[in-house]
């Protein structure tokens, strides 16, 4: 990550196109904004375009704009396109792999000529903009499968910044946890001091398929549930992480008989011990199925509604 940030600072003052790759939730937009903030264009606009969120029929007018009367139902006076809005700044094309073949060709022409032509206009407009694109799919594989233009790929991939997934840099987790705790302390007006050791152990063992975004969401959830002790405990976590944290085990000696003995010493009744055992098994099934409730119900040999009743009973939703 330090090498990646060093590379970002080296390429930021240049005008070359940048392609940011990485799984969903790794922080591609954050890197794009950092690239803009460290560039000579930082006084100009940063315009984000989510290529997956805009229907293909509207993408051309969103990117290039249109003149009044260009098509039925268009806005009076026309509309300035996102590329023109980003003049002397940076345009961020998020999820660029979702562009249709027709739009890929039009984007390629813009990258070659640096000129746009609004819908309904014959006039071309020069636009000075740096293009930063991002994707969470393998564009090289898409090129081989003829789903993404090879010439456009090379135009975008002048400089590649690949953000590794969180599971490959787990030493960053304690630093990220501290950062998010500070962030949520400010936004919630709270005074959380940290996480319990077993919570950090769970964080370090969990594969984080949703990457940094999932970690942030997990901590935000915990902030909504944290009590007066001001330390995030395992029961503040989602069920699959709660199971990993080991809070499902009764304190005492190792092994089931030792746990029962410890429960007796705590004054727990048979009914309470059986509930604890059932809760443990449910949590273990959720952990085995990585939070997939249908698979967890199948593992337990019960119906999905039956599992939901147990999740409600033990406050695991």
C-alpha cells in the first residue's frame, strides 16, 4: 500500500490516463480522488460518472451533452455533458467495463481527439480533462473475449494502479479500525476507545469479501449497538463475525464438559445451558455458511422460517 501511494504521488502531476483496478470495496474512488487532489488540476472539478448506473440510452447525452431540440423530451436550453463539466479537471469513469460497445467507440474517439460533439450539434468542443477509470473486473480477459475494445483498454491503461483486497493486507486492519473508530466517534458523538481483543482476532481471521467497505459497515453497525463500556464487544458484531470471535463459547475449561461445569458455577440452569448450546450451534452454522441463511438452515436440518425464529429468539439478526 505504501508503494502504491508512492506511485500515485509520482503520477499525479502528469496528465496521463489512469486505470484503477481492484475488487469491490477496496477504495478505488478514494484513490481517484486522492489522485485528483495531488494533481495540478486540483483546483478544477472532479466529476464522477458511474457507468453501471446510467442506462445505455442516456449514456451518450450524459457524457457529451445535447442541444435544445436534439430529441423529444429534452431539457429547454440543452444540457452540458459530464466531460465538458470536467474541463480542466478530472473525470472519473467508475465501472467502465459496463459501457456498451457503441459507447466504448465514442469514448475512444474522445480520448484520441479530446473533442466532444453534443447531440443535435455540428460543432465540436475541445475539452481539457484527465480521465481516470476504475473497474472490479478483469479487463484483459474481457478484451480476449471480445467484450471490451482492445484499443480502448490500452488508451485507458496508460498507468495501472491495482488495489489489493483486504485479505491480502491484514496488517492494515488495526490501522483501519482505529481510523474508522475516530471517524464514527466524530459523527456519532461517541467516545468508543477501541475493540475487544477477541473482536480484533475475529477481524484478522475473517476473509472480508466486501473488503474495506465491509469493515467500515461492520464498525458502523457496532457503533449503533455499543453500550456504556465504550469498547466494541463480540455481541456488537454481525452473527458470522460473532461466531468467529468465540463469544459463543461458555467460559471455563476447554471441552464441552468443562464448559458445562463452568456454566453450573455461574448458576445457570439446564434450560439456560441448552439455550446457550443451541445458540452456539446456530452461530457455527452461520459461520460455516458465511452468513448465508438458506445454507445455514440446510446444515441445521430446519426450515428457513425456523432459522429466522431462532435468530430472533437469540437476537442475532
